[in-house]
């Protein structure tokens, strides 16, 4: 879990100036935050760096937690699709943790157990 902690700490330290969406009330990275990073990544270098750090931490952590039959891979389209499927109600995005949705999708696609 250490790589994810480091990435989350990095995101927290830079997230305020770069992004407007907030964490959940429990301090978890929200679907709203990740969707904002996804949208801003193509035009804002800082948002792109945050997104890459976050997704690297999520992917590395998922890889350490599970044995998979296929390789783990993440990209912006896959993450957006996972969030759309896992959190279809936009009114709840600010209070829905993004990481469990992304990890569940990643693990399912890679045939992990």
C-alpha cells in the first residue's frame, strides 16, 4: 500500500490549486475529482501529472494485491468507462470514492483473483 499512499499524498498536496472538486467527506479521492483530472489532463500539465501519479498508484497497488491472468492496464478511456459504469449518478460523484471502482474494474478486466 505504500506506493498508493505516496501517490495519494502527492495528489493531496497539489490538488487544491489544480482541481476544484473535493474529496469525499471521509477524505477519499472522489469520482468528481478523478473525472475532473481526466477532463483537464489533455490541456493542463499539472492535472496530467496528478492523473498519472494517481493511476500509477492504483495500478501498482492492484497488482500487489491480486494474482492476474492478464496484464493490468489503465488509460483515460478505461478509467472514464469504469467510473461511468460504477457511478452513473452524477449527483453522488462528490461522495463516491473513485479508487474502489477503478480497482474493481481493473481486477475484473485482468482476470485477477
